[in-house]
C-alpha cells in the first residue's frame, strides 16, 4: 500500500495543529501549578540534540523550580487533569517525552530573553538555554523570528554535463568505432578541452554542500 503525498501532507499539518494545542495545554498546566512561572527553561545537548529540563523561571529570571518538578503542587484543574489522562505532568520523563514530541513537530522553543537572565550564574552557558512561554504576559523568547548576518566559507561540489561541438583530427581507423573513439578522446583531452565552454550547454546533475565554516557573525 502506497501513501498519497497529499494524505501525508494533510497528516503532518494536522499533527502540527495538534502540537500547537498540546503546547498550550502544557503552558496552561505549568501556569496553574506555578502561577509565578513565565518560562519553562530547557537545555539542548549540543551533540545529541536532545532536550533536558533546566528550571521554571519568572519573567525577571528568578528560578522557582530547578530540576525536581515533584516540588510543584498537584494539578487540580479538572479540564487540564482530563487532558493529561493518566500522565502526571510533574513526572520529568513524561514531560520530556511531551517536549520531545513538540520539538520534532517544530514547537516554538526560543532563546531565553535577556530580561529572564538577571539572576543567571555568570558562568552559566545561557546561549544553550531554550524556553517555552508559560505566562502569556511574559516577553516573547528570541529565536525563530530573529535573524543575524553571518559570513560563511562554503565548499560546494557539482557534477555537471557539458554539451558542445568540436572539430579535431583523429586517426581514420577509430572514427567509426564508438568505443575506440571514446577511449581515444578520454586519453587525449588536450584535443578538445580548450573548446569546452563552461557557460553554455551545461547541465548540473548534482550539487552537494560539502562543508561550511562560520568566519564572521554580526
């Protein structure tokens, strides 16, 4: 059985819509259990890309709950409790599972705003901190709508086909022998290489980005 392209696209769009709703459920849940929270702060492992729980922080940066979410009160809101089913939102592993699903579906995790880093440890790698907004009144995280100017050194390889016409002098005995003609011209590129025009009759069959290096970012 083959999956139709449109069916797959529809399913992905539906999943993304559900993910946005789940993100709102998560934010409302944390706001109910910890009313002073503005952000659920996460760390992304630079090697594996996995998310790790860091803390719940206020808009001013005070860390209300660090690491152990068991210190949060139980979820008593009946509607939110129903939404979570048998899962306890205070369970770090359950929370990470939800966050991982949201991450894979493109959830809007952004960089923790500077205003929420007032109380950060001066040795803390704040560049690795991501956050999910818990309080709608909190400043929006920096991230998906933020752009920077960067100078990059790129290495690109292309496989190209050139079609052109050339007149060359050949041994008469190979003119009507395609295999011999091919081998002869392959061994004697100097007969035709000067007539190759890289700007006309070219077809790019494959292009690959082989390497990238950041040289300057503003």
